[in-house]
C-alpha cells in the first residue's frame, strides 16, 4: 500500500493545532506538528486570513491526501463559541478545498476512543497515547498539537477499517 499523508486539525481561532503523519505498511510516522496562532486583539478578518495562510503553508509543504477535523461541539449556553469556531472551520475547509483535499469530520469521542480506547479520555490521556503511538519522547505542548495528531491517527484508523 502506498504511503498516505494525513493532516489532522484541532480548529480554533486563537490557536489551531495541526499534525501531519505518514501512514504506510501498517505504521505511522510523524512528519510535522505545531500551531497556527492569531492575535485575540486583532479584528476577525485578519485573524481568519492568518489562519488561512498558515494552513495553506502546511498543505503546500506536505500535500496531504486527506484532512481530518473534530466536529464542532458547542454547549447551548455558548452559541458565540460555535459561531466563531464555524468561521475558523470554514477557512480551513476552504484552504483544503482549493487544494483538492478531502475533508473528514470526526466526533471528539470517536477520536479519543481510537487513540486511547476510551471515548471520554482526558486531553492528558490523549496526549500520552499520541506520544506513545508516534514514538515521541516528551509531552506535546500545547494540547492543541496532540489533539490534532489524535485526529490524524483516528482518521487513519477509521479508513483502515472501512
């Protein structure tokens, strides 16, 4: 089976985590991981532009076959959070769409279950298992990075069993 490049995203307007893995011959290899940040004090449009430019740079560097993102979850008491997250996700999906990359959305519980075996695992548990799966010696920081890598791993697992 040829090697596939999978981009995982933990979307956010302040901090978007990304993780790029190579999947082939039954093994996973870390290619890159990090964050794209915007300044909370800036207006919305420049922040979305910064996010778009950052993810396009990652996409152009690695040419992923697929991009995975966590589905939006919002509590009814915080609708503004979902709207802001929708803006960020829209920009990320646009970047992928312009490069012809398929986007898959995964529920957070499915990502956690794929990585830890527990759909209600803590972010720290996810971080620990991501490090273990990818052979990373130290804890990943910020947690947005390990969350993004967890999405990439979960997407790999779901496609492997499809």
